[in-house]
């Protein structure tokens, strides 16, 4: 039984923002942070997209010089539906590793043993696919591009690139349709033309293998305006729409050319997983993009820091604006996003469900609940796999996977299958989005959580085997991680409220587990990572300081604030910040905000450390090989929304005007 409330009503209720008396000029606020490139910067290509589809462009507004970007942020065309698997899966089933838990053995896919080929295949497949490269028809080299000025107008979603190539002037405009996987291209210049090229699939960062032309097919359809793609079991179509160009010409097995009949070229390129016709033309796409992005910035939440005297305010405001744009085009689709979104591949293009909160929980806080809601329906599709995992391990309900593709199969890993903090995420996200029609999945999630807890000595415990959010703890020796304990309490209490809302009686086991969970471990006046942690932040003061999440990310029902304050200050003083990740800084800021420590919150949010660097295009740089990381962007938006709606959430020197923001629970 579910409550008698429609999905539309639920989303509307969840989206109700906090009121603000001060008006904000949204157009001016947004446009003062338009990214501008005047030289080829391989770390700051600009993207257009809609949450389902994304096109990342070089300084020409297209993908004319991909080699110049390959070692930084590659130029890809990616979608939520575009996946590929290599054929010839190694035979057999992966042998699982047995772990002792509460007097019995539970098996997990954590070690390859002598099955490394199968282990690696299961990790790498399916992988997200680079759907095709679109560039100018030219044999010029990057150094021959001069006098460039490229601007992404955030308020319209249109990328305008002006430059000279071999001393010939060009203007290229690029945009993505807000609800179709269609790209509009407008080129002004001498004899403009575009080339469309297609790779085979690859699990690497580019999603592309350009060295295997015989492994796939690219066939021109009879209408000479569509290209039919075939890569093993993957099929899709690319359609070119224009009234002014000559038909597509196949120049090589996977290379197609289209030329203008004059000095201007206006066309659209539509990507589809199914045979499709009647795609929108370029004029429709440009108009739809302008309308969509004006509404996005006008109707959502806003934070204006322009009246602040603190010299850090302009940079923080830039990060806030660009993070809203990037998460909208990368993290708001029909499946949970991967950590590099639709820009390029990280971890083979798969998504990590423990990161789903950090990518997308901010959407309801900024008045955009539907942008989170879209991805929650995917969980229903993988219930059979999640329920089978729980059953095989001897638990009730559903156990959500960690590193996963759209098919719902948990990837083998020494760490991933032993994480548990993604389990309550579904309850948290459904609560934020007001998706009361997903109550049955909330109940299944809580059912697993209650059955997972181990009863011993009159209390309930978590683990072993368990790896906490701070992943550098051995799974066979970890007991009662602080954050996970508090998250179990909050998740089970929230699920009981959902039962009450649905007119159902409470689940006795959920209450018994919640009320008798072990306390958070304390030593030397600070919270430990887990109860069996041998020392207080000396050898293991790296990775995520996840004990802080018990108050900040969560309201912290059982947390002693003064103990947490001491923990926060010790972390700020002693933690090895270069060994953290992009979402750690907003996470720490959230704890500081709940404790009424706005100076610490700002210091954490803008900490000068390598993984808290935000590139000119707004992406959160992490390290070589991982040059963008969207959980940092999403976390920043959650933290700043939390800070803005609280009295004295920002320190002196910040004058904050805000509209349309909601509180976290």
C-alpha cells in the first residue's frame, strides 16, 4: 500500500522553496560567470547537454582537434543510453570470497583469484560509448588557430566560438536541445563543412577505440541523411537534418562528410538508440535551448554574493553558478551519473551509487526536484538483481549495488561490494524528491538494513565484513563505523515515517534495531572512524573523514555536539588533505554549519589543496587521469544551500542574498 498522492503532487511539495524578500537579477548573476576561452586549454573544454546527452567541444565549438585534449579532458559525445560490451565474455562464473559474519559465511565478489580475465571483463563491461566525433573539415593544426574568443552563454546554453583558421575567419555556434539528443551547429566561414567519425567502443577514459575499424559498422541509410551504427550488440542511429547542404558523403568506412553550398552551414545532428526520423532542425534547437536555460536560471534557487567584502566571494559564486550548469547537463538524467558525468569515462563509465547523493541531492534543495527524480525510477528496474544479492547473502529486502552499469549488475572489486553507505541513500533521495510512489522500495531498503545488523550483547552492530565510507579500513576488522551507524538510525526512522504516511503499522524489527544500535565510538574526546579503530587519526588520517558525516550530512540524533566539534577541529588540523576527494570539503563544511562554525565551513569549502581546484570550465580537478569529478560540484551546491538558509551560515565579510532554497532534513 502506498499513500494516495500523485507523483506530480509529491514533486511539487518537495520543490516548495524557502521564501526570500530580496530580488536577484538572475540574468546578470548567471552571465557574469560565463566561461570564456581565448586559447586552447586542454583542461577546460566546454560542454552543451541536457542530462541525457552531452557534447564536449574544443576551441572551434566542435571536436576538430581531439588529440590536443586526450591527455586532459577528452572531447566526447556521450549519453545515458549509449553503452557497449566487448563480445566473448570469458566462460564460467566468478568464484566469490567467503567472509565470516555473525557465525556464518557470506560470499562477495572481491578477489579475482585465478580468474583475472573474467574479473576484469566484468568490471570493464558494459562501458559507456563515445557516440561520434564532429569536427570542421580541415587539415589545419591547432597552432594555426588564432584570434580565438569562445564564450558559453549559460543563460541560453549556446556556445559561440570565433576564431581564425589559416587566417580565415569563422564563427561557430553550438547548442543542445533540452529534451532531444540533438545538437545544433551553425558555421559562418569560407566553404564550411563538417566531418562525422565513429570509433569502436572502449572502457578507457575516451570511450573510444579508433584502431579497430573492422570491429564495427557505419552504414549510410538509403535517404543519405542517416548513419546506422553497429558495434557488436549495440545499435544506434545518427541523423543529419539540414535543407541547405549536400547529402552525406561516406569518405571512409567510419567517416562522413557534409559540405555547405555557400559560406554558411546550419544543421542539426540527432543521436538515437532507435530508428528515428523528424529530428528538430538547428533553428528549433537554438530557440529551445534559449527558452530552457532562461527558465532554468529563473525558476530554480539562487545565491548572490556580489555585495560581499570577503575576497573569496567571487570565486565561490563562480563555483556555485558553474556547478549548477554542469550538474544539470551531466547529472540529471534517467540513470544515476558516473563520477565524470557525460564528459568522459571514469571507472569504465559506470556509476557509483554511494556518489548518487553527492551528484544529485542538491537538486531539490535548489528548487529542481524533478532533476533528481528522473534517476530514481532506475532503481525499480534493478530490484530483481538487488533482491537476489540480498537473498544470496542471507538478508531481507534489496541490497543496492555499488559500481554498476544500467543493467544493474554489481561490479567485482576489492572494496565496492563491502561498502554499505549507499543503502540508506535511496531513502534519503526519495525523501528529498518527495517520491512517495516509491514507498515499496523504501521499505525493501529498510528491510535489508534491519536484517544486516548483527545482534550481540543486547545491541545491534554493523560489520564485519564492512568497509566504511573512509575506505582504508580492513573489512574483517571493522566494527560499527560512526557515520554508517547514524545513517542506519536515520534511515530506519525515516522508513517508519513513510509507513505511517502510507497508513501502515510500524515494523517492530526496524524500531528494535534503531533503538538498540551500538553507540558511536569515542576516544580521547573525538569520534573514531569505527569502534575497532586502533588510533585517533594518526596512521589513517586520509581518504574521507567520514565520522564527521554523522552530524552535517545527517541531523545527528545521537551525536554529542561538543565531541563532534572537537572531532571537526582535529580533522581540520591533522588530516592529510591531499589524500581526500572533491566532496570531502563540502561535507566538512556541512558539519561545521550544523555546529554553528561558519568560519570553519568557509575554510573547508575553499581549502587550498589539489583536489579542491575548480577549472575555468567549472569542473572539479582531482588528479592526473581524473580531471573532472562531479560529486565535488554537487556537494558544493548542497553545502552552500545549507549555509545560505541558516542564520549566520556564512562568516563576516559575506553578504548573502538567496532565493528558492530548501533546508536539508
